[in-house]
């Protein structure tokens, strides 16, 4: 076992996110409890090195955009303003300070490739 120098944030969609998703043309029928069970887990700097609230406040726009793009690449169907307040209304945030790796194989990393929404 290895302790990793990261903490974990889990984003759990709230009802406003589920309502937005249901409003999309051809939207899949996904219950809120299913969305919450499958919330994205994100590695952030360890809580000893950074305040998670400050880190999320600094990066909320990228996180919000990524969450929306997971379901809808057409950003014209997104809320017109992605504010920090709206992000907090749409997601519960669970912070887990300690991350332990139980696997001896080294972690593999691949650069995140965001959607190029401007080219559509």
C-alpha cells in the first residue's frame, strides 16, 4: 500500500443538474440517485498543501464545463453563465483527504483532452 500525495474530490450532481440534463433534446433518462452514485472523482493537491475550497473556487469553471460536456457537447445548451454559485448549487462536493493506492503497478497518466467546443 502507498499513500498518494493527493486528496480526492467527488462531485455529486444535485437536482438542478438533473433538471438541466432532462431538459436536453434527446436526453437520456437518468435518475438523480444514479447520477450521484456515479459522480466523478478528481485528484487535487493534498489538503495539507492547499485548501480544497480555495482550489475548487479557482478551478470551478473548468470542472463545471467538463461535467456539462460529459453530457452535452453543444455549449449553447448550457446555462448562459457558469458561476461559482451555480456550480455549488448544481453539485455536492465530497472531499476525502487521504488517498491510498492498494495496487503495486505504477499509475498511468494520460493528458486530459477537453472538447473543442468552439469548432462546432
